[in-house]
C-alpha cells in the first residue's frame, strides 16, 4: 500500500483523470502501430534503444519524460521523418497495420500521408488559409467543388471553420497562434491520414489556446489514432488514454521505462523511475 504523502502528491493527476471516461474502455482497443525492438542512430550515437510498444487505434497515446530522453526522436520514427536527417539509421521495426514502414519497398510518401505530423510551433505556409488546407489535396488531384468541400470539412473537423469562414483567402499567418496550430491540424487531416503525430503542440500557446487544442484532440480520436509528445504531465493526464514514460541510460540513449493505461501510469506506476518522475523527484 502507498504512503499517504505519496497519494497526496498524485492527487492532482487522479483528479485530472476522473473526467476521462475513455480510460477503462481503451483497454480493448485494436493495435494501429506496433514498435518492435527499435533503435535509432545519429551517426554512431544511439539515441533510442530497444523500444517496444503498441499504439492503440482511435486512442490518444502520450509520450512523457525529461528533456533529451528521445521523445521527439521516437515520435518522428513513426512516419520516417528521421530519414530527412543525414547519417541516421534505424534498427528494428515499426508496423502500421502490420506492414513495416521501414521495409525497403515501402513508399515513404504514402507513409507520411497515412501518418501526419503537427509540429511544436505552428508552421502555416505563407499562403491563404484556404490554400494551406488545400495544399495536400491539390497534390493528390482534388480540384473545384471537391476541393472546397475538403477544405471546409477539414476546417470544421479542426474546430476552426466558424472563425475563418469569412477570411479564407487571407493569409494563414494573420491568425492567432492557437488558430494557426488548428490550421496546421486541418492541413494534416485534409489528406485523410490514419494517425496524427503531435510534437508538443501546445508548448507555444497560451492556456486558452491550449484548452482548445486539447478539446480538439479528444474529438479527433473518434476518427484518428493520435500520438502526442508533451512535457506537461497534467496535459498527458487530461487527454491521453495511454502513456509511455521514457528516460535516459548512462550512455544517454532513450529507453522506454513504462507503458500502460494513463490512469495506471499516473496513479499506480509499476516502475520506481516512473514514480520518481511523476512525483517530481527528478526531471
């Protein structure tokens, strides 16, 4: 049994989890992505070491851990963004619906269409709001009325339509920070991905904009599998169904210490390292 003082330290997370009604039913989710014995190297430096985990379909999985432990690096392996960095390599497998995305015959463009990405800071193109969302569908051949419908539906799904419908042809850079981030979400979902990766999507936003993005994530999980990297443990507790906790070895390689339902990880961690991080003893 846990000491009372520790229960008090964990109380804030328990309260945050109490409103997350998906926690119990999430246990029966199908696996969308399966990571098996994954190593990631920058040159000779091993940044990720032997990570194995399952990412459930139509759920939000949060990756937490201290700075430099490889959270964002791991996230970027899920759609081969690491390929864009020179002198990197991967060992192990990342399976998307059972197919290894690192297979030599895999179409990387198709992988990134199926697994979209929203970055830490909003990064709209220097184009109109309409053209930001239309960019991907246009490349795929959409035009005319079909394109207009895709843009409208994507902006509606990103909870942005009502705020921008009268200024679709104004620059997306003129929107507020929170609106720009939702525009980036709309741009990502316009090509109908199956998985959305979010790398600290609220770190540059104020609390109100953060709340809107969190609400949006919870709505989107009905249609998408979401993986989020966050330094904000309260955010992980509020929005995620599953949580992965990472730490570093003495060689500074990122390792997966614990993975499980968010309620279990935050209130009854199996590993002492997880408990120490959650309760603020390090990190």
